[in-house]
């Protein structure tokens, strides 16, 4: 209950501060976020993290895949099969 009250209080404070900041501040924050997302260094880091994450999941699945429940193992296999093609997403990373 304490955590729920803390969350509700935080959401209320965020809403009030956001409403006071107004549309102009929102647009500034949005423009800044877009500039960061389009930065080549950020995009390269995101792609590297995605590739390393996929490799780690593949290695881990090969080691423990036979000990996972069937529904989880099937889901992982279907996600791996679906991600075989190279498709650019909004962040400039690919599903390789």
C-alpha cells in the first residue's frame, strides 16, 4: 500500500509540474530527445547492445533451453526465427 501511495503521489506531482511547464517546454524536451536518438554514437551503441544481447540470449538458450518449460522454449524459438531478416527499426538498429 505504501508503494501505491508513493506512486500516485509521484504521478500527481509529475502531472502538475508538466501542466505548468506547458507545451513549449514539452516541445523542447521532445526535440532534445529526438536529437539524442539521432546521434550516430547513440545509434551505434544501441545496435551494439542489441547484437550483444541477441548473442548472449542465443548462447544461454543453447545451454539451458532443454531445461525451460515448453511454452517458454517455443516462444524463444519463434522470436529467434522471426528475427532472422535484417529490418531497420525507428532507432536505426537492425534485427540481426
